[in-house]
C-alpha cells in the first residue's frame, strides 16, 4: 500500500470510529429529504476531533496541491472559499494548512450593512477554490459558484471531501468549465472500509446498489 493509500485508509478508519460515516444495510437511515439510505455521512463531525481533522486536512491538501499544480497554481496563491454552512469549517481548515486567505459565501444576502453575499475581504481577481463537504446533487456548491461568477470571481477549482460520483452532478461542473476534485468517491471509501474489516461485503453491495439507483434517478431529472 502506498503512503497515499495508507493516509486515506487511516482517514476512513477514523471516519468510522467517530461516526462520520455509518453503514447499515438492514436498517437504512432517514435523510433530511425523507429518503432512505444505507449510508450516512456527517462530515461536520470530522472537524470536531483533532487527530481526524489533521489527518483529513493533510490528505486533502496533498490531493488538491497536485490538482492546483495542473491548473497552474500553488496553494498559497488561492483563496479558500467555503459554502454556508457545511463548507465553512473545511475551507478554514485548508486555508490554515496552506496559510492562505479564507472567505465564505452566505446562503442569502446579509440583511444589513452592505448586504454582501461573500464574507471576508474579497478580491475577485485572485484565484479562488470553492469548497463544500459533500457532493450529491451539487446544489449548494453550485449555488456558491453562481454567486461568485456573478461577482466576476476568478474560479480555478471546486472541491469536496466526498462525492457520490453521480454523473449528472459532475457534468454540471464540466458545463461550467470548472474543474472539480473530491478527496474520496463513496465507492473508494467502501473499498477501504471493507479492506479494514469495518463493513461487510453485503454492506458494500447494498450501498453500491443504492448509489446506482440514486444516479439513475438524478440522471433522469436532467
């Protein structure tokens, strides 16, 4: 196993140890939409625990540094922009890791003062990396991208910790000509968790079937 794989496996083990990811093929979880899912992801919990937080950010920053290099940038050049509210803590953590600037995009304009949508000292000509915790349909991340583009912001990359890798969601970023990069795809987490003995083969098959159905539903809505 390479160092990179070892780092990812360690993060996945900590995800399960701290309940960031839970899998139950017999008693599915009820999501906020009311839908049932055999897998539950709560990345906000990852920011609570120091060892998990540092391990996650170290792996994620290494992953993004290679992508930023392909885009022609170093981490110190980019502004880390979080989506409200789930992307704020991850964006701040990456900004601290790289010692670079941090902003976040509000869900709606502030009701007083300048009524801005972007919080922080904002220079749209700088290269910006837009960050959320999870990509399913991509609605929250794309909403922030839309706000930033309306402000003529220079966007170079979008990223999340995890993506369900739904093709229709990823195509939205291709349409916008904005590279997207996640640290994990859900199937990769399942493989690493199974190799570590954290879940069973039945759990993996159940989640993969659910993901296939979720992808089909979202693709049909395009």
